[in-house]
């Protein structure tokens, strides 16, 4: 059975500040999607949140970039925005950059990632949802899952994975894609994906141009709008098992809370902390950045789950380490490397201050 898995997300209002999504907002989204399911527009749905982002998980048979599916998500966000306005939530409609839906949600603000595939006999998928960070946050994770044999032993001992994977890497500023074959081109690829603010892993495939094994949101809202409108808060879908990395191999990279861009005002670096659904509510300095892992088994398009994979004491040490790293980074205050370089700042007035002072910089004699 061919199925399309779509995850479409937007920040339509925070509770309180940027820390969470209000329960009434999620309930309203569920009521809209339940009607769509009864009307046979979608196979199934789930509504989740990470921080102040509303994440719609949809399965359907309409393929990628379906106008009907995107219109459903857009209407859901619009109605939830009205509910957020009634509750006087913070930053109402922050990710909705237009008043008009034009057939596709691309360029309108919400982030989305979709994979169409033939459902296998057993189809486990894990959907990672992050808050207070940007799409480049997944580069380290995807590299570890699909290219590092110290993380994924299947690359060594599973014959079906021994030939490696193809990585489609997006230049978010030039809107161009380059494909790397691992392990042959691993070092070349790392030159690019190590620059997380400029290059993002968009897709991973077993064969060049073949079926997608993993895919991420790669929209940078500040670039789309020409101004700061959000921290992007990306989503990553990873298919698991049977020729793909095992669930445990997919989760393993999060035992090291690597540094990502985002955190307070989208202008700092901090550790990406793996947390349960319950604790996906960043608070300290609007952070630290959080990530949840929602596991599903797909059964004829039906979402069996979610399984809260980070609700596990095995990740307690990662959370402890993340807090220690957060202490260390916060001690830098407004100094780099905690604060992003001037040309990377997304929020604040610092770029404007730099421009205003241009005439006061004199050549050294």
C-alpha cells in the first residue's frame, strides 16, 4: 500500500510566552482533523507539540505537495490561530506569513516534511520534533545515524546497509541541492554539513534518486520572510528497521546533546536536550533547545502510536549533560560562542546597530 506521511507544523501562539502549546489549541486541531478523517480526506492523524509549535502528523494517499492536504493544514492553523487570539496567547499567528492560501503551503510560513512510500510488511517510523533551534540541528544526527559505524553498527554487519546511503544536502541560501554518496564521499560531505547555518541535510536515500529513508524540514523562516519570524523549530522523519537503521541506532545520537543554534531569541547556541512529551516545554532562558521522539508503526496508513521514546531513564545522563553544558554556555552571557556571530543573528537589533555605526569605522593608518 502506498502511503504519504506528512508532518506540517507552525507556531500559532505560545502558552506562556514561547514555552508551550495550549491544550485547547491541540484539542481544536484534533476536532478539525477528526472530521477530515471521517470524510476520507486522510487515513489518520496525530496532534503533538514541542514547545510552542503545533505539529500535525497526517497519513493519506494523495502524494506529496497535495493541495487538499496543505489546504487542510492551513485551515487548521488559521482556526487554531483564532482560538489562540481568544486566549491572548503570545505571538499569535507567528508562522503564518500570508492571509491567503495559494495551493501549497511552501513559502507561507509553516514548516513541512513529507515522504511517499510503499508501506512495508512492518513500517516503523520515528518523528523527531524540536523547539528553539533551526533545521541545521539535524545535520549531526543524520550523519551519525546513516554514516557513522560507531553509532550504527548495521553499516558494518547488515549486508543490506553495507553500501551506505545517499545524502541530499540543501544550500538554504542559494536554494540548491548537492548529493553525496557515503562512505565514498563522506569527507567531502562533512565540509558542508558541518556548516549547519548554511547547509542542511534534506533527504537520505538508499539509492541515488531512490526511495526516501529520512527527510527533514529545511525551511528557514527568517530567510523566507526577509526578517525574523521564528526559530524554524524543525522536524525529522526517519524510517526504521529492515534494511534501514534500527530504532536504537536512530535514537543513539541523542545521548550526546550537541550544540545547536537557536535558544533565546534565536540568537544563541545551546545543547539539544532529548525530553519526554511532558517535558517538551522549554523555560530556562527560553530553553535549552528541546527534541522529542514520537515513534509509530504504520498499519495500512493508520498511525499506531505515538511511542514516547525519550521518556526513558537511559537518556537521563544526556539530560544531565545538557544542563551542565547549558550552565557553561550561559556563563558566556552576550559573548560568543554562546551568542551567535553578528551576521548570524536572527532577532535583536544588533545587525541594525552595526549598519548604523558603519560610518564611524575608520581605516587604520
